[in-house]
């Protein structure tokens, strides 16, 4: 009962700022771990793009969050996680003659390097299958809530590097959904995991899109670190 109450409290804190969530994860890690439940941090590097935009390239960013492994059997594990720091986007060369509506500035931005960054709270709900004690496969749906969206334009003005930011929140939907698959490798029992995941979105994330659907697609290289697993195991043995 005590562990269930702590788990509920932790999940309620999801509405806090991302850095606060990570701090709470570190503080409560040993309280949430047990023989059938592993809790920890997940983080790494991601590259993303959107379908329907052939002239864009992949955008790279860091991602960070927390995960739960609900151990159902020797082979099967339910693995929900939350990426509290994560972004999708793309890099491209701006060809839009009207970006800001400011006379003179729009002309300068044509041909400028640009980067779209759409920040999400991502929630993959994966099932993991242990092929061997060290190698596992994973598959499941992923939901996401958009909280920021911006396009950054980088240009040179009389020898000075200038960055112009355009707020894109009104142009992107709040929700995204799709499927994630991947493969992971456990370095040692109860220890770190390394892995690769691929996400394919099913939702056209752009509002009132007159052209081809823009669906998020991302590659994730990640590492998971159990928090307090050893300490929790020692407590159970002592009890």
C-alpha cells in the first residue's frame, strides 16, 4: 500500500516542470523499485523529421525522462515511460517569401537556414519481449502532448549572425500518436540498458494542412539507468 501511494504521488507530479520531475525521480527511485517493478531514468539522443517534406533534413536533440518496467513473466515486461524533455522537428532552407509580415525582414529570411522544433511530453506504452536474458525487442503505441513549437531562422546581416524565432504553436496540433518499435541490450541484471527505437506517427501534426500529411518520425538512441534498484533489493532482503 505504501509503494502504491508513493507511485500515485510521483505520477501526480507529472504536471510539474520537467526538471522537477527528474529530481523527484532521483529522490524516490528506491521507494518505487521492487521484485516485480523497476523504475529509473531514460535518456539519450534523437533525430527526427516529418513526412511530406522531402527537402528537409533530420533535426537532432537530447531526450530525457523516466520509465517503469512491470515484470509480468520471465519473457514479458510492460514498459511505459515518459519523455519530459523531447522534441521533434526538422532542418531546412527557407523558401517562404512571407514569414514575419515585417517589410524588409521577410526578404532577408528567404534562403536562410531554418530549424523547426516542436517540443512534446511523449508517453510510449511498450511491451518488451526478452529474446535472451540480455537482448529484448519492444513494440507499442506512443502518445504525445505538444507544449511548444517554434521555427528558428539563422541568417547573416552585415556580418552579424542573427536568429529570428517564430512561434508555431497555432500551426501544430496538441496531440500526436503513433507506434514505436526497437531493440535493447541489458548490460547486466538490474543494471543499465542500451537500445535503439524508431517512432512513426500516424497523425498529420500540422493544422489545416493543404498539402501532404506531415507525420513525425524519429530515431532514438537511449540508455536506461535504474534508480535505487540495489538499495531496494537490500531492503527487501533485510525484511
